[in-house]
């Protein structure tokens, strides 16, 4: 799944993507940027 990397300033494919639930109960996906290793986050069902 693609997400925006704030550090690289571009859309990249997430590494180690996993589904999570936010505090408000909505689904999201969290992973790492394959280039710089920054945490990436995308709201919505995967």
C-alpha cells in the first residue's frame, strides 16, 4: 500500500505495513518508508 513519506516528500510503497485502529475507532495502516525508515501512516481500510 502506498503512503506519503513526510521526510522524503513523495509517495512510496510502505514496508512492514500493518492494520491498526485509531483511538477514535477508525481503521488505519501503519508502516515504514523503505528509503529513510520514517514511520508512515495512512487513514482508511487497507
